[in-house]
């Protein structure tokens, strides 16, 4: 007679006495039938003091690994074959081999994911740096001499002084949705003594952690003095923007841009 989910189904209360050696196979066979409900006769015993608690923990750990593997397979859009049949319960001696196989697969997959994430992070950083250097051409088109530094070309020398006043700048990338808040905070903290310029990145960039596509923009902040530089840097770090090195001279920027493009081409080959 097939089992039923109705509460009105007739049931019988039975008590089984099994040896420890045969208990696993007997319970496995009863579980395959799907017509037995077990009653806990040791409910007053702590779960950590039960006899088979270690075996249950091992099964829970293997279930966790299988769930992790399933999620990774689905994320990779790999179809999982399912014929609808439930496999038989493995023998206790097979559990050791299953544990070793599952742990090996998990470690290998985590290592692959870690390497892929590192490649994606490196690719993102190089891509953002490329956009920063390319945007610097737009922001710093005033330079007539490619070897002239920014401070020499933007700040004129005061009369009676031999050295020009130093003008510094920071370059970085920030998500587009944080741009308005970032610019407003920068204006308030520096009291309008910092010049802010930004340029949108047309293509969406992939976040290596979440895998989502994010729109970002490049910014350059011009300021004068070390004290103001520290304030601007703290604002950039507080808004979780990414700062990138940008040389003062156009020649150095062109040289760095060429190196970044070469490294990006190598990464595209690897990825």
C-alpha cells in the first residue's frame, strides 16, 4: 500500500531492536520506502551527546559542499542532468571517499574562483586607470610643453619669488550614483577652495565581487597645499572612491598609458 500525506491514513506503532552493525542499512532501507516516521525516544538527551552526532555533522558538511557546488554550476549556466531517480544511501565505508572527493572539488573550485576574481579585479583597476589617464588629456590640455609639470603651467610665479606655488591634484574613479554627494561634500569641506572636474565612463564596468555591471565616472580634484590635500584624500576614502596615480607631465602620462594598454591586452588574452 502506498504512503499517503493525509492525517487520516491508518498507521501502526512498531518498535524495532537492531544491532549497531545493521542499524545503518536497516534505517536506509526504511527511508527508501518513504512510509516510516521515526519517534525520538531520547528527547531528553543533548544533541551533542547522541551516539551518531559525528556522522550527522559529516552529512551536514557534505550537504553544504553540494549546495555550494550546485550554486556555482548554476551561476556558470551549466545544465544539471536530473533523471528523477533518488540514489541509494551510500555505505558507511563509502562516506570517507565521498568526503574526500567533495572537499577536493570545493577547494579546487574556490581556488579557481579566487584566481578569476583576482584577474577581474586587476582588469577593473587597469581599465579604470586607462580611463583616468585618457580623461587627464581632456582636463589638462593647457600644457604646451609635454615635459612641463602641472604646478609650473597652472600657477604663475609671484613677483619677488623664484619658485612657483605648488598646485596638486588627485585623480580617481567613483560610482556615478555617488557623484553628486561626493561633489557636495567636497565643496563644503574645502569651502570652495578645490576645483572639481569629472568625466563619465561610457561603458559599464563589472564589479569583481558582486558580478554586477556598474556605471562610474573619472574625477580630478585640484587643490593647493598639503593640508587641503589631506582633507580631499579623506573625503575620497570616505566615499569609497578609488584613487589612481596620475603623473604631472603629459610625457609621463603617455608612457604610463602605453604600459597600461599593454597589460590590458595581456589580461584579455588570459581571460
